[in-house]
């Protein structure tokens, strides 16, 4: 779906070129329970819910504005999403859930704490875990963590560098977007 079908406000939004890769890596055809951490405007969350209409979809977002945008975008696209207004890890999901898909769009510099929380009963065996990052430090932290742990297999990654056609007077040019790395692994 194009970016302009979402209400964005001032919150950051994962661009359509990156969303497509995230959705592909999540392999949602058989998804039953999906968690998104750092949901922003909900653009990825909405596409998850549309791609897996029978799945239970939960989005965690730390900002109230973001939570409102997620609910507005979910309503606009007629999908059902539970929104948790909190930082991850959160006590609002007190009981361990057995998610079979998890997308991490932001960690708020709490990557290690989030991974410990997820590994403490939030993921079922075979859970597909997907991250998107724009900083080298975050990419290195995730790659190092999952590649050194025996708890994960199937490591894949793509770096997306896209440009969009823009007007430049009577001419056109491709305006570059921020590059983004999408990382996938499977929890054993």
C-alpha cells in the first residue's frame, strides 16, 4: 500500500518499499498471533492485519500520539488491532503469549531487555522475528546477538535503498530515502 493511504502526523513511518520487505519476511500466510514493537503510525501493523486477517495482532507503541494514529489507521483500513501504549518490555502483557510472528520496528535502546522478555515465554518455537533498523549501531547489535545465539536460525537480511521520483522544475529526479536494513531470524 502506498504511504499516502496512512494518516501520519509527525510520527515516523516505515516507507512502502521497506514495508513490502518486512511483510515478505514475516511469512504471514499461516500467522496466528503477531506482535509489533515500536509501531509508530501503524503502517506495518495495518499491513500485517490485512495480510493475516484471522491473526491476533497486537501493537506496542510508547507514544500516545502514535497509539491514536495506529487506531485511526486501523479504523480507516477496517482491521482489528489491539494497541498497548507502553515501552517494551511491558507489564501490560503480563502472561506469556505464544506469538508466532514478531516485528520489531523500534527498541528505544532497550534491545537486550526486549530480547530477554521475548525469550522468557513470549515466542513459540518457530517464531519468525523481523527487525528494521536505520542505524549501524542497531544493525550491529541485532546481527551480533542473533548470529552468536544458539536460540536462532535462518538469519537473513536485506538493505533497502530506495529513491522516489520528484519534480525539479520542468525536470524530474529521484529523491533518495533513508536506507533501512531488514533482518529476519527464526526462534528455535
